[in-house]
């Protein structure tokens, strides 16, 4: 399976998730089949699950496209790929943030982001050591 087929499959999944209807907003104030008017206002729900999937697929798509472009332009290096992937993670976090920040998957994404920031700090430290005498 090539890079382009992987990218196209991830792109189709992202488009399918974006086009999926949001069931608990269609009926107005949030009525569910059980008749409980506040049932869809519980923590989590379909929208947050969709955003979680979009975050994962979006990041995978970003990393696959980045890898393909860096290799095609003959600019691939682990450091540059890491930096551009972290930029994609930050953009995806802004795009697909959940309504409730207390979701477990969002805390995991935040922890991964902090680890990536630590990696960026390490790369900046290495760069400073090469520049300074």
C-alpha cells in the first residue's frame, strides 16, 4: 500500500466524518428517543467521538502528506519531519477541540502535545549548542 493510497483513504475518512449528521442537534433542544430532554447533554457524545476520530485521522493525514512532500522535495530529515508534524498537531488541536475539555482522550492529546513541546525544546537546545561557541 503506497503513500498516496493511504493519504486518499485518510482523506475519504475525514470527509465522511465531517459529513456525518449530528444526531442530537437535529431535534432542537436535545430530545432523545427515550423522551429525556437532557439525555443528549451528557458529557461526551457523538460529537466528541467524531472530533476525536477527526483529530486522529487529520494528524495521520498531515503526517503522511508531510512525509510525501519532504521526500519528494528531497528535504527529509527526522528533525524537520518532527517539527512539521508538531505544527500539524497544534493545528489539529485547534480545529478539533471538544466541547468538554475534561474528556479523557483530550487529556491524552494534551499530554502528547507537552511531550512534543519538550522535544522541540531539546531541538532548540541542540541548535543553540551548534551556533554558540
